[in-house]
């Protein structure tokens, strides 16, 4: 890539950073440091604003870079991701958005703790939320790294590491100084930019094929080198039973994980009522669905116009398909159009990463300060102290994410996000469902449900081919591989539900009937909601 | 219990004729001081005002109930137990479950079926339909379509069949918890 790309992309990205920093400053000018303000942005966002912010939070580098890359390289099997990512929102809409808005304050643990003994469930739910967030953060960091590697060409390693560090530092600034209000506005700006960019690219792809989708699919098929198989499932997840089980596992994790993602749950507290939460989900389903439909066109477009060899040469797991497609659509590497479009897309991808990273960092710092710290500290602390802790926690989480991001840089981003979803579905969803819908659920059941999903999920990932035992693992030299699947969902999600049930039926303490009545009434009517 | 007898039929009635109610955005003069936590630009706020001014009795009956003079925590717990066993709440819960349980069964079955078909019956999925479009493509787009449709159906159901009754319950419950022990939060 030549100097023009770099200069222009950096200029655009700097503009985005400047705008978002201005937002952060402007917002924090009138901040009064309350927890309500820091975690929930004062709860006064409109459904449309929150809908855009939700889609901004959800459509990460995994979607913009990772999924399009998978579609471009593996055809239909990449599309299966997209379907899972979208259908998941029905779980959120039906079971989570309104009910959680009605009976929680800032985090998942609030919902559970309202029915149970507070300390153990806060520690459990806080731990699992932080784990999910860190995994998700790593995926974004890897995305940032591969984007920079593309942008700076062969000058590679050092620049890549510095980008990851820079992204981490910026996110800490946003979160610590701006809290939820700044983070939400950054999400909205980013969401509009990304949707706009995607619309432009989609239109250009369709124009290139004169609006003939059939022609687009045929060209992609011919060029992929896989023939007809490119448009049918099985290229990536076909073959042996492990690959197939792996795919079913991923499918379950995607659909059930969204409802347990801490940064998505915390968004529902930024609107005033359950009805507003519902309407924000409707907005986000529309935006996300539209975006993914365009992603499919972009993925096949990249396969047809750029071709798999060029894609693989640039990034082995396909993360750079969209920027390369933009370069081609603009007229090629040596034209002004190509340069401009490439720079715009790269800047949008950066903005995406930055915004999502800020959203997750905020959610996980809330888990640390509001759940873990609040449960572990000595009584008598003040609320002011909690927000201060959250700011410090943001720094700590940033450091961890940077370190892991540097370590995991060769994995596909969409795949890494799949892992985060699996952990969320195993550890957070069972406890949430039981709390909202099971009359006999007890404190022990809640604690077991969290750890019973979290520990197997993490352990199975550690023992999977992702970490060791195969050439593309994190530690190819070591062999700790005892679990054949790359995604643990199919085992760990049922284990989470099972552990919750087991903990409940074996607990000596009877369920608190009045607390259950309170949760049920509050979740469906909104009585006493903050 | 006095309050249960007082509220149930009224609340149930309000839930029954719910679809005939005007849209909650009718310009009714707001009933000052009744919106505790909500802001004024809150969509519930208008609905609240309309609900009170319509005098269908749900809120009024609740207000007329004498406050139980008990210890605070206990009082609040009693209120929630009582509201849960009221006919009005049971109706709201029944309507919610009647929609989400079959709805969730439909979309989960359809999605799991799709994933399993994609992994175990690639031959079927690869069958061409028209041009380059095959069964797998249509099934994928079908998932998009069904998601959009169910989202629309859920919100419509919630808006027409649940919101009004839930809102009435919200205010009457809050009124009861307040009078039984200084309220919540």
C-alpha cells in the first residue's frame, strides 16, 4: 500500500478520534459523577438513539471485517454466522430487553441479586461478565492489529503492536472521562458512519454487476475455485463429525450468547422504560438485519472482484476483505477513487473497533466496580468511590486486553467473537433465565449456574485446538489439546443450565417466595423500576 | 384480603377491553405528581396520564385501599405476593407467555433445524432453485425474513395486548408499596 492510503486513512481516523474526544469532553463537562450518570448515561436516551447505539455496540470488527472475510473465503459457511448473529436478537427481544430493564439497575448481577443473597451472586455474575468482556475485547484488538498491518504493508510488527496499544489507551480515555453518555454518542456516530459506508460499498458492488445478483453469485463461485460448493454449506464446517459438531456448537453460542453479553445488557438501562427498551431493540433489529444483508453482498463481492488468492495473501483469515474490496471498487490501487474509498473504509473500521472497545470496557468496568468491588469491599464505602473504582478498572481491563490482543493476533476476528458468545451463553444466560422465570431458583442454584457454565466453557477453550496442538493455535508448540471442538457451546451451555438446576435442588435454603413475586411483578409491569 | 378483592375485577376488566382503548398518546391533562421516577419525555408518561384520567377505576381502587400498617419490608413483600396473585397480573403474565413461548419454540426450532440441515444435509441445501440461488440461500434469507416478522409481531402484541394492563398494574403496585412502607427506592 502506498503513502497516499496511509496519509488519508490516518487523517480520516484522526478526525474521528478528534470528534469523539470532543464529544467526551463536552459530555463530561456537565457530568456530576453519579453512578447513574456513569453507568447508564442518566437513562434519558431515546429508543432511536439507543437502537443506533445497540447496533453500534453489536456490529463490531467481527462483523465488518471478520464475517465478510469468511463469506469471501468460505462462501455460504460465512453466511451462517450472519444468520446466528441476527436471530439472536429475538431471544433478546422476547426474554431479556424489557424484563431486565424493569428489574435491574446497571448490570446483570443487579437482576439476580434482587432475588438472592447479594454477595455470592454478585461475585459470580461479576466474574463471568468480566471474562466475557475480556474475550470480546481481544477479538477487537486483533481486528485493529490486522487492519494496521494491511494499511502499513510490510512495515508490520512494531506498528501493529503500537496500534493495539493506542486503541487500548484511547478507549480508556473515553470510558474513564465520558462514562456511558460519551460512549453512547460515540456508538451512534460510529454506527451511522459504518452503515453509511456499507451502503455505499453495497451499491457500488451491485452497480458493478448491473444489479444482477445472480451474476454476482456466479462470478464469486467461478473465482472461488470451489465451484458450486461455494454457495452451499460445508466448505469450512463440512467433512468430519467434529467440524459439523463445531458448527452446531457455534450456532447455539451465537443465538444464545447475545442475550448474555454484558455490554448489550447494560444498554437497556440507558433508556427510561421497558417500552423504550423494546423499541430500541426493534430499531437495532432493523439496522443490524439491514447491515448483515449488505454484508452478504460485500462478502460475495470480495470473492468475485478481489479473489481468494489476493485476500489470503493480505490476511490469512480474511479479515481484510472489505478494505481490499473498497480499493477495487474505487478503481484499483493506483487511482484516486481507490485510495479514497480504501482510506474511508479503513477509517470506518478503526472507528468501529474503537467504539466497540469503549462499550465493552465500560460494561466490564461496571461489573468490576458495581459487582465485584461492591461485594468484596468493607461496608461503609460511598457511591462516589464506586465510580472512581470503575475508572481505575477501565485502565486495568485496557491493559489486560492489550496484552491478550498482542498474543492472539493471527486468529480470525469473527471466530474469536464466537468464543466470547459461547462463554456468555454458558455463564450468563442460564442464571438470567432461571432468575426471571423459575419460581424455585435459589442462591446456590444461581452461583452454580454461573460457575457451572463459566468454568467448563473457559476450560474447554483452553483444552481446544484454538490454544494448542494444531499449527494455527496460539501456542503451536505445546500440546494440551483434549477437546476436539473449537467452540465449547454445545457442551458448556447445557452444563450451565444443568448446574443451575442441580444447585437449586440440592440447596438447603428454600426459595424466597416473596422475592420471586417481586421479581416477577416488577419484570412484567415495571413497578418500582429505576 | 380487602385490597385483592377491590382490585382484581377492576384490573381484569381494564385488561379485557384493552384493545378498544385509544392510543396512549391522547392529549389528556397530566395528573400532577403521579409520575415518580419517569422523566417528562418518557413515552410512558403520556400513557400514565391517560390511564389515570380515564377513570376506569384501576388506579383509584388501588389508592382507596387502606395502607397496611406493618413493618416496612414485610409490607412490601406482601404487596408483591398479593399483586402476583391478582387476576389482572395473571392476565398480563398469561398474555406474555402465550406469545413468547410458542414464538420462541417456532424460531428456535426453525433456526436449529436450519443449522442442523446445513451441517448434515449439504446435498439438500445445495439443490439449485433458480440460477445460482439454491435452497441454502433461500433458507438463509428465510431466517432474516422470519426474524423481521417475529419482531414486528412481538411488538404489536405487546403494544396492543399488554402495555396498558401492565402500566395500570405498575402504578397501582407502586401506590401500594408506597403506602405500605415508604415505597421503593
